[in-house]
C-alpha cells in the first residue's frame, strides 16, 4: 500500500464503520492523465448505490480537510464485487476455501495463471490446491466466481 492509501484508510475507516459498513480496501492510482481514489466498502447485505452515496458524503469533507492528495482526483466509492481482489492478509484468510485466480509475474510450472481452491497462506507463500506459490511472484489474487 502506498502512503496515501494508508493515510486515507486510517482516516476514513472509523467513519465508514460508524455508519455501518466495512472498509474493504483503498486504492489510489493513476489512469491515463487522471488520478482516482477508490474506496471499496462491504457489509453482509451487499452494497447498493445509496450505500456508496452515504459513504461518499460521510468521507468527502474529512478527505478535503486533511488534503493528503495534492493532485486533482476522482473519488469513487463502490463494492469490491463478487470477483474481489485480495490484497491484504486478512482478505486472503477470510477467503480460505474459496475458488481463486492467481496471476503471476513469471510462470510457475509453465503457468502464469493458476486457478483453484485457496488452502492456506504464510509469510512466504500461499497454497492453491496442492501448489505452493511464492508471494513475491504473485501480481494479483482474486475470487474466481463461477457464472
């Protein structure tokens, strides 16, 4: 996580939780010439457009006041979705037993994409089915939803 993402997460997490949601992730990234601050929220009931609007309204003022981001940016609040990205250890642990897709920086056993059941993780690797994958080689882990 970048310093901006960490600062924003620490700032808004209590606000998001106070109004009844779980802060799933914060991503700050540049796409083309534009910057985006993406806030992902969740709860047991799912996330509606009204939920996103409620969180947006609750955090906009405090983000403007703290002014962590000097560039002009677009604020987006949304659900992480069914094929959510797993970037943090707690997200991975919460999804042990789920079907996942793992993209790698370099091939492992001739494959750059491995799909299977998430079995375990430790500081050095994650286990998908019977395959141990070094964490340093992973570019992306996401839930693989069967449509």
